[in-house]
């Protein structure tokens, strides 16, 4: 079992940067692979980026490549999503998720989810 809580969202101007946090309780992140998803109003939840820690590999969707990174701090049991060069189309609720399986871009294959944090990018 792992519980996830996101934070760090807010209002930012286009071109700005933001760091989102996902704090975990229960098992350490070493037991899970992690992903970030987002959902805009009226749209389906979409994949952003994920990490397979054991091989140091990350995966991200084309729309955010070069603008998003994922990292973790094992001592704090926290995963971070670093967003830069933000665009209005990045506006969404951002969710972190955990899985005991190999990471995929499919939300339905993640077992644990945080409550989400709102990111709003103004033009």
C-alpha cells in the first residue's frame, strides 16, 4: 500500500515554471514505478511522464518533451514533476500515480493515485 498526496500547483504565466510534489506514505518509492498524468476540463486523463527507477529510464508524451522532467528524493519519499516553458494548454489537474507493474502511458494500469493539484497557465 502507498498513499500519494500532490501539492505545488497554482497560477503561473505562460513561459513560467512550476514544481509539483507527490509525497508518499507507506512503502518507499523503491517498491513502485511512478507516473504523472493530467486532466483538463471536458477531456480524458492523459499521460505526461513516468519513470522506471531500476533502470533510470523515463518516458514522456511528445507534447511535453523538453519541458518536463521527473525526479525523486528517497529520503523524503517524494516524487517531483518539473514543468517549464509552460503554455496555456498545460492547464489541467495534475495527478501522480504508482504501480507495481512496468510503467505505461495508460492511466487504468496504475494502482494508486493522489488527489490531484491544479495548474493554471495564463496567456
